[in-house]
C-alpha cells in the first residue's frame, strides 16, 4: 500500500509529510496512555465530535508525536485529525493521521511526528481527535474496573468532548459526573523519554450510577501497585431520610445502636483480616442514597469505622453520596433478603426505601423519553395515582429486580441486542442538560448503570415509582 501524504501543523508552523517524518518517531520513548483493561468502548461515534482527555504534567517532558487508536489493527477507515492544546484552548500542535496503515503503529495507536514540544510541569493540557460517523474507530471509555497507565510524568484528569463539530475543535471542560468517567482514549501521544515509575489508574463507581472516581498510584520497582482491598458499607434509608438498613459486605444489620456496634466490630474484623493477608489496610467504601439523614448517616459511619480506617469521607462528602450498584454485595440480594419487597397487587413496596414500584417492568412497553413521562402522568395502579418516572439514583436501588414479587424486568447478564438476551434499558426522569435533546436511561444488563441517549429517537421501557409517604390515607393497600 502506498503511503498517504498528509500535512502536519506543529507549534512552529513547520510543514512536512507524515510519510517523510514517521521514521523519526523514537522507539524508546514513553507512551502517554497505555490501556490495561477497558471497561467499554464505542463502535464508532454516530455524530461529529472532538473527543479526548485532559492531563496534568507532573514533571516537565517533551512530546514527539500525536496519534490515534487503531483498535482492530487493520488501519484507519478515514484520516483523523489530532490536536493538542494548553488549558486556555491555544492550539500547540496538530497532525492528521492518514487513512489506512501507513502511519507507524505503537501499542495499538498510530502516530505522526511533530517537532519536539516541551510541556511544563504543573500545567494542564488537552488532547483530542476529530471523529465523524464515517470514522468507525472506537473511542475507549471506562466503566467500573477500567485500568490504565500514564507515563510517570503525567496524571489523567478528566474526559473532554464536544459534539456536533465537523472540524477538530478544542473540547471545553465538562461539568457533572460524566467528566469523571475515564475515557476519550482515542487520541494519544509519545514522549521523547519514558518517565518512571508510571502511574497506575483504576476506576470504580463511588457515587450516583453514572459517577466514577479514579485512583492512581506509582508502580513499585517490581511493577506492582499498592491497591487496597475494599470493605463496602451500604446504607439504605426511606424517603423521609431515616436509615432503615446497613450492610457490611452484604451482611445486614439494623440501625439501632446495638446493631451498629456489631457492624463496627465486623468492619474491624474484616480490616484486620485483610491487613494480615495483603499487608495493607482496606479502603472503606460508603454507598448511601442522597435522601439519607446526614445526622444518622454520620452516626452509622462513626459506629462502623475506626479512625484509622476512614478514607474517602472528606468534609462535606456525605451530601454528595449516592446509592451505587457498584457494591458487589448489593446486587442480586433478593434471595438473601426476601422480606424487603412486599407484594401489593400490581405494585411492590420497598420497605428499605419507602418507595412503591410498578410490579411489571414490561407492561408499559417501549417509549421515547417524552412518551415515558406522558405515560406516568395520570396513571393509576391499584387505585393509587401520582406515579412518576424515577431518577437514576432511585431506579438503581432496585436493580436488577429479577425476583418475586417483581415481574417482566427484562434483565440479562449479557450485553447483546436480541431476545432472549435483550439489550434492555429503562428511562429515568433526567435530561442531560449538557447536551441538547439527550436524556438518561438506566441499562438493565450486566452490572447496570446510566447513560445518556437521544430523548426523542431512542426507545426504552418504563417502570414508574412513587413515594409511599405521599399516598393519601384514603388510598389503602
């Protein structure tokens, strides 16, 4: 295959060709991002977008090439522009990685050289690539469990994306939880010299279903990483804010003082055992719904965690906590706690949250976002009105609703798109205000989780909810 000639725009506006310069790419340099395990990746974007990521420079370094992910090792379907900006949006370097396989491939990415560009310690930069519906290349995203390396001179900060832009465009800073979801791993760059130790990043869910936290730590000399084991505290509360149940790694405790003391003892036993086996104290992860009482939540935490074990609960953090399906001990807990959900006819009462749910998850059929909201308006179930579409946090509390008394939940442990393993999702009440005409669905497969999609062009199921506390006394069970 003949090499495609493309123009490279660099900081000094020096022009040359990709084919003439690719031999200058150093083989002993460092790769900015190296994927260890990808949580998810899109099979090509369906809109024009500039997608990438922001990073912090921990130690001054020099970059020598920009590149893009060729995830199937079969060449690029189209040419892909890649740019690098400073934090203010000033373009520092740009290349166009040619279509085909002429650009040099290093660890799943194809690169085009630039004139050496010095990045300053303490500064933030943004790299992004321009994609179209015709590009067909994956852009790596991350679900819980995503792990990746950055060169020791760098630290990953957040994903950056701007949609509906036909040309390469500086992606502005994102707001909200999606920015904390590792991703944008389409573009990449090379450093003149590798900096050790690399930083190892692991992503895990820590808050609402679509919010994540990335932890990182340097490699040891033997290449290992000091990743702490986890102890999960999962707190449930009714809509009035009162705590109803606390679980320590899936073991249920009541919320009276005696039970909390036992739960605290259990946390310390688990921590001692993990310290003995792994020579590191565990991290205590707390999942709780936002409507939990701050006072009661603090009391539960104080009873369950010794001072030496407190880790992610910084000042004020309690108000930001959301229930998360990431706790492996809270999913599929119906068999363990059969008395949690009460059969009330065509609806189900959740005694741990005080919410009432539509029993049949399929009876409403599929709708777009706006039709789903209309379906809930005026609906009566068992003579009760005022039903609504749940938000992301609320629907996460019943996931996956596969055991009695729930019916028709359309759950599958796989990710596929045809019966009997249907790629099922349920609408939430939340619009994505960062993107026009986008709303959130909660995926009802694998480990669950929320994602945004077109509000008027995507169809999903509906399962309505209401607060039990709001039900008039005349509307008896």
